[in-house]
């Protein structure tokens, strides 16, 4: 009986099941980018309220989780780095080159070398305003590589879900402590001694956001663990999903609690972590329902999910410009400005992708991993 169970477990997933799983994961990516776009809309982000708290409590952890679902620990390091370089660092570097050039000419807060330094430093709070959100791409790259070393260095982790969950908890607690200690830490004395600066210099994060690496690795590992257990077991468990919804609503009703990894905000280790896990579970369940029961909606969100990178890169500047422009012309209708700018933040990047990025080789080379 045991042998039969082992062989059954190792059988390949039937093609129709694979297709269904890929479809709802694409829907999940679409849902995630919708949440990111909503969270970055000035109507929500400029005056953080309950909507801000709800969205930010899980939308970035959701992206790290979804990336963990596709992680292959048995891939060679060179293959992994090349693949993630094409998928994450190429579009980051290409986009930041234009940002650096434009800011050097029009903003002039720093010189060209200064902007270039911060672009390569790749920490959100130190990036130009229009590119702050791009911290996620180098962070996801370094998170993926770190997970590879973690599973290769400690092979027993792959054999025990319990050890993996213990590692997640330890890294979450340690990661919050480290991030809080480093945030706004005065490194002026060190920089002065090195001859780089003079006076007070507040640290707002390490290069490539490695100071929050334990946190990002934790959410990434959770996705990897879920893939091994079987994501369908989570999204099809009525009890788990119901509990997640109750907990998520209850905590948000009783407390003002959220997280913002880019700004090293993690309000409460226990509550913020539970909110993130619950939000991820609810998102997966919702995505599975949409992929099975709403074919038209599912197809549209899957398309959005497959092109989430382009939307992620372009949405803040487009959405912001539209919102502030409409707010000046229609000061009494801020909600209308929110709706129109949100739609623009989703559809204009998709249009740019269709008209330019997919059609011209120079753009395909930098924005498409397969090119």
C-alpha cells in the first residue's frame, strides 16, 4: 500500500490538470498586478487608509509566493542565474537606463553618475520617484538565488515540510528585527571614515534590498512548499479558505495593521504575517474560482497575468499622470479620477506592449525572457 501511494504521488500530472493549474496561476498573477496597481494609485497611496492597509498587507508577499511556486531547486546555478537575469534584471537595467538619462537631464538632483549609482544600488527608497517600485525586480532575483543556495546547502529541508516551516518562521522573525534595526540607521561616521560622506547619513536599506532578504525568502519558500504539497489542496479546502477569510477580515476590522517591505514597514510580526498568509490563500482561491467558472473574465485576467511585468514597470507613471491631471480639472470628482487613472494604469501598458514591445526586436530583447 505504501509503495502504491508513493508511485501514485510521483505520477506526472495529467495534461488537462497542468493546463488548469497554469491557468489559475496566471489568473493569480493577474489578480496580483491589479492589487499592485490599485495600491500605487494616488487616491489610495497618497492618503493611506483602510484600502491601503488591506492591499499592502499581502500584495507583494503574493508575488514572492507565486514566484516560489515555479522554483526548481535542482536547476544548475548557472542556468538559474541566466534565466532570472533575462526575466528580471534585463528589463530592470533597460528601464533604469532611460530613467537615469531622463532624470539626469530634467530633474538634476544628482549627476548622471549619481543616478547611475543608485540605479545599480537598486534599493527602493533610493531610486528616482518614478522607479521606486522597481526595487522588486532585483530583490526577486537575489531572493531566488538565495533560495537555491539555501536548499543546496541544507538538502534536508527538501525532505521535510516541518523543517521548511520552522525555517520560514525563524527567518520572518529575524528578518523583521534586522529590517527595523537597519532602517534609518545613521552611517555618517562610517561613510566619513571612508571618505565618501560627511555628516549624518541615514541608511534606508542595503543594496538590492538584501536587508529584507529573510522576509522575501520566507514568502518565496512558502510558495515552494505549497507547490510540493499541492496548491489545489489549499484552494479546494473549504475550511482553510473560510478560516483565512474570517481571520483576514477580523484582524483588519480590529487593528490598523499592514506591511510595506519597500519602506521596511512590518507593523506586527504575528498579525502582519497572518494577514499576508491569509490574503495569499484568499487570492489563490479566488483565482481558482475565476479560472473555472468565469471563462471570459478568466481569459482577460490570464492575459494580464502573462504580461504583468510590463504593467508592473509602466503603471505608476501612467496612472499618476492621469490621476493628477484629472484631479486638477475635476477637483470635486476624485473617485472618477481614481477609476480612470486605474484603468489607464492597466490598459495603457498593455497597449504599449502590443504596439511596441512585442513588435520591435530591441524591446523584445530586453523585456522578454525568451528573446
